[in-house]
């Protein structure tokens, strides 16, 4: 079975052991990227730690991260533009801003408007944000 695969693409662990083949290694890089582009951020991060081959493909394809980064841009445009201007990759920019965007979206949608005390905030709900972002949130709260 391993003889059917190109050199260096043996099946299973330890080369030729009876485990399943890494289908991503068998595909052209653009097809692998297309498959990974359908994953959400959390799934993409999980896939990146599945094996070295997947990690290499996912980490090296800036388009995968750019797509997700642009989807949170509407919420964190200033932060994303700043990070990109400072030379951060799309992946690092996304990771630096993803949770900020989630908190900001939830806050602006009213999720935290009727919280009676800090003890009733959902676990892991806060994330450090700059003064401008907090200003936008507070303005939205005042308008409610």
C-alpha cells in the first residue's frame, strides 16, 4: 500500500504501519487549502495541531487566516489595521483580535446590558481592549 504513495508520504505512523493515509498530503496544496478554508476559526486551530503535515499547510497559507480576519474586521477594524501595519501576519492578527471581536459583538448586541454584578458575567467573557473600543461599547450602552 505504501508503494502507491509518492516518496515521503507513507501511511500511518512510523511509515507503512497499517494506519490511514494522510489524505491532505495526497492532494495538491490548493485543494488542501480549499478544504481548510471551509473551517471556522476554532476548527482551523484544531486542525493545525492534528499532525505536522496539516500544521505546515495551515500555517503557511495566509489566505486561510485573512478570510477569518476580514470577517471580524467590521468589529475590530482599527485594531486589525494597526496590527497589519505593524507587520503581524494574518494569523497573528486574527488571534490577537478574535476574542475582542466576540466580546464587542456580544456587548453591542445587548448580551451584557442586564448583568446585575460582576459575579454573574459569563466565564471567560472579558478580554483586554483599548480605550476607543470601550468608548464605542459605552456609547452603545448609553443609547440603549
